[in-house]
C-alpha cells in the first residue's frame, strides 16, 4: 500500500534549515548532530489549528519523488527500497494552542553520517496518534508536480564550515585535515620525513601497563619494545650490530668488570677460551658449577650433557627455556604477538611466554636444534621426550601449544602421545614417543618445533624439555 499524499494545504510547515547544538558545552565551530523541524498544524481547510496528539514519521531518501514500494502494505517504511537513505524515526507531539510544534530530528534515532557527494531528501508523514501506520499521509512539498514529494536537504549555517572544518581544509598542506586511506593508514604523501624535535616520545601519557613497542610492517611484524615490568628492551628477532659494543653491568648474571683479561679476550672474539677455574659454568639443569676438572666439559655444552665417565648409562638431557640452538620463526599468517622469557618463582621454573592482543589465534614457532651426542645409543623407554607447558586459559580456542619433531634426516617424526592442542592452567607435562624408525644419527642434529598460539591477551607458557637416552 502506498502512503497517501496531502493534496490540500492542510498543514503549514516550515523546515528550519539549521542544526542546533544539543550540548551547549560543544565548541562553536563543531557541527551539531540534531536537525530542527518546526511548523504549524492546521485543519484541512487551513482555518483552524490542530491541537490534538499527532505522530510524525521522518525519513531520508535518495530521490525527491515517492515511488511504488517505498512504503510496505502495512504502512511501514521499506528499508530495502533502492532509494531508502538509511535513516528514519517516529516522534509524537501535541501542538500548542495555535497549532505550532517543533522537533529535533535525531532524538529518537541518531542521524547518520551523510555522504556529502550525494543529495538526500527528507520525507515527512503525519497521522493522528493511535491510528495505524496505514493512516500516514506524506506532506507533499509540491502538489502540482508528481515527481516532487520530498524536501531536499541543503546546506545549513553550520555546514558552511564543512569544507573548512573549524577553518581547516581537507588536503596535504600545512594545517590541512588528512583523510585516512583504506586500512586506516595515512597516505605516504602526508607522512613527515623528519622532525626538528630532539626526542620523540611513545606513550606520552604513561598509561602503558606492560610494554611500549614499535612494530616494523604487518607481514614482517617484528617489534622493538620496552618491557615495563622487566625493565629492559625486547627485540623480536636477531640483532646485527655493525661496530663495537661497550657493555656495563652483567651478562647472564656475570659482572663484566670482574672478568680477567683471558675471559675478556674471548668475549671480544679473541682466540683464548674460558678457563673453567676462572668462571662459573651454567649446567643444563640451571645450576652453576665451578671446578677445574670441568675444562673438558665446556666444549660439550652444546650437547647439553656432562660426560663424567665412559661407562654405558641411562642419561638425561634437560633443556631449560632460552634453549641453546633455538630460533624463532613466523609462518607468514596470523603471527602478531609477543614472545618473551619469564620466570615462575613459585614453581622455580623459567618459561617462554607467548601472548597476543588480537581477537584471532596468533602463532609463532620456537625451533630448537638438538645435537645428538656422539656416544648416543638409543632413546630410553617408550616415551623418552617430556615437555612442560602451562596456559592462562584452559580452552584451546584461546591458547594452545603443538609439538613437532624432525629427525636428523629432516623427516617429520610420527609421534605417539598427545602432541597437539596442549592447554592447562597449571604446569603440566606431555610425554612423547615415536612410531616407525626415524633417524637419530650420533653427531647429527634433530629439530624440535614448538608452535605456541594465543589470542585476547591470553598466554601460552613453555617450560623445560627432558630427553632420556642411553649411551652406546
């Protein structure tokens, strides 16, 4: 059913073409978000004011004429009509004793953002309060022209500031307003090539809770950040330093200033090696040992064991986080997050911590190359490989870890035990074995890949790895 048009001058209307500031505290030059519509409601003869309650319906359209289908058979606005402008609202009013009334459009339904490149028209309909929607009549602005039923929305006083918003133009010159491109990024033409300031401050309001970072690229996604809690810088990948490094303080707990010439020469890249009687040696179980008889063991630390006797025995390799021979790799998809090494003082355990603020799971690979000892005989038991893990959420949709192993020939090992979808809010372990006959050649290197996932600020923790093996 098509809404009727008023064909007599039964309603005296005045569309006041100005916006009114709803909040008087707003800046004078800021465009308000209400449109005032005022008029006088008279009887059909135009001789007497109407003072009873009436319902007005307002809507935006892309053309001035009403076409079939703009109104449904029940009298409702057809929001799927091709010329519907994306906004409508209904307000009730009782005119005063002279029939005058005033509306603030946008009170019932907020006015939309208007595309200034397209002309919009305002459709106004009225009916007695309580009547069905089929009783609405369109207030025809030109009853002599069947193609003109709605009023154009033109420029208003505040809109004179639209091209010069608060007296600033849209453009790329000094003082202009810059428009964001697709992806919410600035065009390269407006990015400054430098600054005369001697310092540029990130987090100027000091409200960052955990870290302040600078990210390089979306695909590369490498980050230089300051860890607020740890009080140190984090580099998300390798660092190549061209030039000299001057160190003060400690390196892995060793005070550089206390090291003698022999050790300093070695740190500087000289030919001398550490003397076990001169420094502390950190073993794979996290403890420090000092003894002259460890001289020969230092060169074997890459194998992560101490060979203290030549007897055949069941031995164990313990790899604490900060794994020797580890690298960190993104697979190129959904890899935005932060990987750090942290410490659990309650459980006396170091661990990797992967977290991401993104709403979808983000993952990263920790790849550990493990040398097979020269006197390796076999792996001990059915499940010789144990991995410790913990997460802040028990749901694998929020955080999880997956484990893969490649033998010394580079072939993926068929694992037995649970190696995927690992998540638990307390420290837990999974023990893995293998099927088939993978190659673990003495003196070779096999690879452990731990893929950590997290989203929504949840965390995935990876603790130590234990490998049980038997000598020849």
